[in-house]
C-alpha cells in the first residue's frame, strides 16, 4: 500500500502549477479548449477543478475503483461537500467498486450518490444497458469529458492493480458546452434510470473509511503546501479558442428514443470530403457505420482507424468480434492499424478533414451504438485538429498496419508475439461472437 500511495504522490506533485494557472470559478468569455492526453495533466486538471469549485461538482463515471487513486478522488469530493458545495456522484451500478463503508461515509458527509441501472427483476434489460458517460462538470462553467474512468490504470498507475495502463484522452472545455453538459447530467440524475444510494455499513467500518479518506486528503494538502513553498512558473497551460464546442449526448430518456452520439458520428462521416482519422479501443462496426465508411471511401476519402491488437486489448470478447471483420475492413479500403503497446488503447477520438474534432466515450461497437449511454464533444478548429492529428499519428510508431490477409503487414502469422493460449481463446470466442454480436 505504501508503494502505491507513493505512486499517487509522484503523479500529482506538480499540482500547484495547475492551481495557479487556471482561472477557477470564473466563467469563460468564450469556449477555451485543452487536450488532456498525458496522465499527469489529466489528473491535475481534475484536482484543480474540484478545488476551485464555488457551487457545484457533478461527476458521472462508468467505473469507480477501490484503490489509492480513487480514494484520493473521493476524499476531494467529500471535502468539497464539507465546504457546502452541491456534490453529486453518478456511477454505473455494475462497475461501482466503492466499498460500502466508503459510500456510506460519503453519504453522511453530504455527497449525493446515485447508481445507474442497479439490478431490478422488473427491469431485466437494464443488465445490458450501462452508463458509459465520463464527465466532470464544475459550476456549469468547466467540463472534462473523454474516455477516462475514475480508476488508477486510466491515469498511468495501473501497477496499483497489477494491470496494464490505458492510452486515453480527455477534452477540457470552458464555456457553453459545460452548461449543456450540466443540463444533461441533471436530466439523467433525475430520470427513471437512476436510483439513490442508501449504502450502509457498521459504524466501525464507516469510521475506518473516514480515516482512510482523511489520510488521502491530508497527503494531498501536504503536497499542495509543499508546492506553494517552491518557486515555479505560473504560465497558463496551452488553450485554444474555439468559436463553438458542441456537447453531444444520447437521449436522457433512454437509448434509441432520439438521435445521439452514434447519429452524430454517422453524420460527420457522411460529410467527410478528404480524410477521416479515428482511434477506438474496440472496432466492431455496425451496419450503419460500415455503410458510412464504405460511402466515404467511394467518395475518395482516406480512412484510417487505429485499434488494439490482440496483445494489448483489455476485452477478448470485443477482440473476437473485431477479428471477424478486420480483413473485410481492409479489403473495403479502411487503413487499419493495431496498437502494440505497452499500454492498451482506450482513446475514443477522431479528426475529420483536418478540421473537425470529436472526443468522447463512444466506441466503434454495437454496445456504444445501441445499448450504453454515451457523450462527446465536437468542435471545428484547425489548430485543435492538427494537435489531435499529431497525437494520434504518434501512436502509429507503436503500431502495425493490417494487410488484406487480416494480418500485420509483413508478418508470417496473424498474431505475432502473442502467447498461444491467448490466441486459442480468441479463436474459440470468435466462433461464438456472431451469436452475441449486439452485446459486443
């Protein structure tokens, strides 16, 4: 435990620079956008936003962990509630890993917690429809949105859980998109798909949970005080002015009751004229997406998609669904690349015609298209598109292109370097994948 706490400390040590550089609590005159690609800035931006909140903190996440990084995050939310802020935490019921004692303590301290689609015999289909949103919204003025859940592997600390880290991405936006995200969050929060938490635990367990969060909160305060005592640059992190950022979301009333992120993506592909660059951890295109890609290629649009290789994937079922179609995609004209590590791709982002940027929670798979809730930010900005395109292009140096055989280009086998046991498991699942394609 001491070793993993030290890892958290190293990650957040430069926090002061963020706190001094961000104009917290002040509405932006226009949309200002920053890419949060590296783990450290992504963590710092979240901490700075929570510490600088004046009125309200809204958090929505698919996964909430039970390890030092997550406990540090929860200590921040608890302390914000103690300051009198409106703090609300919305988490998917299947992936809420918070100990009940921690959850009970947070509730007692004023943190409102709701779960999305807890198990209910009267709602059997809820089991397959999950909250996949990842949002941090502060005062309706700032939003951080992207692929990162609240757990250590999404912030470069997978060693805490002996897991591979994720290659991920968020957008930080100050402006109207944050207000739109707040309205969406509150509509989901108050809707029929969420249930208030009534977590309970023995008193001694709750006291231990309080002490645990106290330790994480005390450590963070010490690090901030130490940073304040050191001279350092206070230059504002790079931001890009964007005339308008659109917050796109699935219908709060339920998937399929109106247009959503998938509809937006298809529309962007239909309007593409020159190039499409996409990064997605899972690549199992729906018929609508395949048709949109095929039509774009027929118009002369160059399409490149980077996804996980068998070596780096965190989801063998999804990889089995992809294995069925990867040769077909290449022969259709898609320039398919597979990431080789050391991380696992978790980025959900794209650049269209060197101008339009989309970053969100949406995977190129049936679950994101038809089952899970999804959110995204869409903007038109050549500087932002260039920045993201450079970032995604850098990932190609640790990837290999796929040829018309469906194999890595130049390889003499389909899965070079992957243990035989994993290959055989994939082949077995590949036989079963078509039977449950809608769930992949």
